[in-house]
C-alpha cells in the first residue's frame, strides 16, 4: 500500500497549487466593490438620520435605520474578504481561508431571513390595524432609497455566478431583495394614493417578505452545504471516478468538497492489480477545472492484505 501526495516544484505537498491559497478568481474585485457599497450605505445612512433630526421626520430616521442593516451586511462581507486575503496562506487553516466567505454569506442569509420575519409581522399588523400614510412624503423617500439600492445592486453583481462566491452573492441578493421590496412598496403607495386602496401598502410588504424569505432560505441552504462539506458536484465526482478507474482500477473511496470559490479538494482510495505510482493518478486529474488539491491512497489488489470493495 502506498500513500502519496507528490511534492511540487516549490516543495509544497499539493499537486496543483503550491501556494495553498483557495480564494476566488474575483476576490480582489469583489472586496473592492463591497467596500464601495459599504461607503455608499454609510453616507446614505448619515444623510437620512441627519435629515430626520433636522426636519423632525420619523420616516427619514426609519429609512436611515433600515440602511444601517445594509451597512452591517456590507461590512460583514467586506470584512470576510479582507480576513480571507490576509490569512490565505495561514498554516492554521488546513485548507486555506477560502471558506470564510461562505460563513459570512450564511450569516447575512440569516439576517435576511430575520428581516423577512420583521417585514411580515409589521405588514400583518398594519393590515389588521390600518394606519394613515402620508403618501406625498413617503413616495419621494421610497424612490430615493430605491435609486441608491439599485446602484448598489449593480455594483455588487457577481462577475461570474458560476464561480460560486457565496459572499458576494449573499450581499448582492440582500440588496436585490431590498430593491424588490422597495419597488413593491412604491406600487403599494401609488395604489393607496391614486386608488384609495389602503390595504395595498401592507399587502405589498407581505409579498416582499415572502420573496425575501425565499432568497434567504436558498442562500442558507447553499452556504450550509459548503460549511458542512457536502458534495458540491456530482458531475465532477463522476469524472474523477471515471478517470481514476480508466485502466481497470477500482475506486474504493472518494470524497469531494469545496475549499473556496472555484476550488475543490478530493481524496481517494484506489485498488488495482498492477497499481501505478500515485503521481500517475495525479496526472490523470491535472487538467480538471476546479480541482485544486488531490490526495490518493493506492492499494495493491493482488498482494497480501488487499482490500475488497
């Protein structure tokens, strides 16, 4: 029996990436953009709260506090990018810090779910006990907030959704959900002002809460799957199995998990009557896109103590 993970030219025990850095291809771009959006949210927050204090407007103050939630989400995302970059090659992380973005994405998804619950609760309360709405003041405020949110949504659009960077996706979806809620709010305000449908505003809130909840659940599932090392790709697993067994070998065990955006690791146990060196099996997988680390154990099926599958 031989166990091997061949030493690369730089001395690292990693067949494909000597630097052990498993950050996404767009990591630096996404970090810059989350910082920019955080700055925009901070300026908007300051302007809205200041306006609320100067003009004694509760609506402006409430909008500012709502923007504070966005600022918190952006700071979490930007902080995760910065920390992962600084600790990308920290030996304390067995497989790098590429998963930190998934943790941040999970946290933001939970906050998004809590936001949906709060919106739904407030909307239901207003359906049961309607309140008078100053449509003339609320409409420009909603329009201004929506404009800022749409700019931030554009800035945070992932360069490549296939890369699987859940951190930027969570931040983008957080603001996308808010933009949808904002558009629904404007529709509800218009219906209330022009048609006299006082129930339209809270009903729009309920519809927005439902959509936000859907986004949150989807993000939580995706992030949790990575954090719990669930198999990220049945197709990649099948391709690895097919290549390792291309010359009559038996793949006794195979595990695939995600290391970071666009990076996967695999560990396999192969049995063969005439086993090749471990390096030969590494070479079979070398051109697989997305496979950044591979460890293999090769067993001689013809010798004593061989393993049956």
